[in-house]
C-alpha cells in the first residue's frame, strides 16, 4: 500500500488508516485477526479513542505484536489538563504501549471547546508536557467544525489535523475548505475522516452498519471513486469507517490508486442527489 509523509513529522503513513472502532465489541480473537489482516495489506496507521467503547482494550493486545512497525494515534475528549493527563495514561495502559506516535484533542467543535482546551489549566498544557516526557511523539486534533479547526490551528503549532474530507460534504456542503487551506499554508499534516460517508440517515432507513452514525457507502463501484477523490486532495491518509467489511472495501479501492474517472464521479454524484451531506459549512 502506498505511504505518504504526515506533514513535517517525517512519518510515512499508509494511505488507509485502521479506525479502532472496527474492533469494538469483537472477541479478542476477531480483533487479532482483523489487525493482522490490515497489517498484511500494508496498513501501518491505526487510530483509536477512549470514546470508542471497548476498542482500546481490544486493539491493545491485537496490536502488541506489531507495535514497533505501526503508527498509533489516540485521542482525548477531555478539555482540562488533569482530566487529559489521567485519560492519556489510562489509554497507554489499555493499549499496552509506552507512547503514542500521535496524540490528539478529540472533536473540537465549539468556542467553549477551544477556550477550555487552550486556556490556563487546559488540555493543551498536558499534551505539551506529555510530549516533553516522551509519552507522545506528535500532537494533533480532530474537528467537525471549520471554525473550531481554524481557531485551533491559529492557537497552537500542531503536527496534524484530522477532519472530514468527503466529496459530498466538500462540494454540496462546502465543508472543509478553510481547514484545508489553513493546514496546507502552515504545513500541518492532513488526515481525513468520512471519505466513505454517503450522507445522513433518513427516516426509517435500515442501518446495516450500526457502528456508523451516518450511512456509509458499501457499493464497491461507489466506494472506489469516493476514497480516491479524498486521496486526490492534499492529505496523507483516510481513516476507514468502523466495520471490517468497509475497511476491506477501502483497502481494495487503493490497490489501484489513481484519480477517479469522470464516469465514476458522475455515478457517485448521482447516488448522492437525494442525500443530505453529513457535514456542511
């Protein structure tokens, strides 16, 4: 699998990342099998968070045999220094590692998030301290808000930003443009969420992928152009949705990593016509 450098870190990441929620509520044997399958396919970028149920407990033992050859990212949704410090150490223990390659503020969304995390006694103080202690190597954040993401990028010198880079949200929702422009200008690494999102659920719609709060694409003919479109943007990698079947589709889409053809994009656009974008600016 192709790898790309993450911003200025010097780290080379697989263009498809393993979303830790894939192993939520699996058996230990299933988790080990899914992780092994991903590593064999060339995935070296793994991302998880405490809010993903028991994903940390499952991913830690499964990833342990490969820990030295992968890039492990984790997150905290805590906004104060003390809370973030506790959660960081809990995550390290659950994931059976002595450090994270990337540690991120999770889901910055509101003005309050920014003020609490970056203010006196905020979580950013803990991230800086943890980096000095060697508990984390690089610092980043994830965001579902253009405004919050740009504010964060202006407040601190982060190594990466993880945000939705989705064809439909980008074109119809006008979401992500300011984040991308700011991160590119600053040389901050860009990591993508929701590349395979079809749209918001509609009333009475079946939900075959219960771990996803949105309706994901699961048709290979549509997954391929969606993933390839996202990876044609100035990003390093796209994190797969939370099901092993969807991860396999994402991996298959990049076995031949090329720009999507006009006919493929037309088919994707047609499938999206009746949907509401997951994100809008």
